[in-house]
């Protein structure tokens, strides 16, 4: 498979995603349309034994280069990589468009603590749930991301933590679009407000 894919034009190469080292980090390795291209994939920069690969692409927005980090919902073994990416890209907004389980099957590993004021360590990244606000169609969680003392912050200089707002849309059924766009538009409005207040860095967007 990798030999066939790597014969495609340069802009469409998927060699990194399908390499022996990285293929297990993809939730759906046989679905080529869910894999990041070599040319646009996010490369993790900090030292780690897990390498620089994450299933995520840099995606441009309207008149905004690199506005989004489009990534798969993490697996248990890639949760640390997700938080490494958020930290390195200084992404203060996460839009989650799936639930943890759908049709009694896990589609996303939980990557935040269960309770407010609780902290969980993923590798060298520490995540604290600061608040949780439940709306009819989505949940807004405030998370504080920090690092162990041995982990070098390559993006934020002396900053010792990053406040991340997770916008979790819970009513997007698998293979269907929302029947009412109003809640999604409200979520987008709050997302844009958060972006304006936090420097408008890349938005992390994940789906199953």
C-alpha cells in the first residue's frame, strides 16, 4: 500500500502516515482520506521517544494561512501527542465534533479529567479541568495545560501554562449533518470570541 501511495504526485504523498513507525498512530490507516499529507502534516517539535508524527494537518482558513489544525480524535496511545501539538502550536481553542462513544463503540479516547479541579498527566503534559458548562447541544470546558519541569516549551517562552477552551458539540450524529444549524452557529460565535481574546492562534478541530 505505501509503495502505491508514494507514487502519487508530490503534494499527495502519504508516506509518513503509512510508515511502519507511524501507521499505528492512525485510527483508520486503510482510509487514505483520513491521513495527513507529508507536505501539510503537523510535525511535533519537542523531543520525545514517540517521534514527530501526529495524524493532523495544517489547514488554511479564509485569508488566514494555517488557521486550523485538523486532527483525528485521539486514541489512548496518542493523547499525549495531541496535547504536545496543542502546546507547541499554542492552540487555545479545541473544537470537538464527536462523542467518546458512538453506537457503543469508542471513537475518541478521553483526553481531559473527569471532574472540575482534577488534573491528569499524559506523558509530560498536565491537564486540569477548570470548569465545565453544559449547553443543550454542546459543552464548553476550560482546561489548563501545563508541562512537567523537564519538558521544554518551544513556543511560549517563559509561559508556564496555556488556557484552552474546548467546544464539544455533542449532537452531531455519525454520517449525518445537524438538523438545526442554530446551536452550531452559537458555538462558532463563542469560538470566535475566544479566539479574539487569546491571540487567534490555530484552532484545533477534531472528528472521529
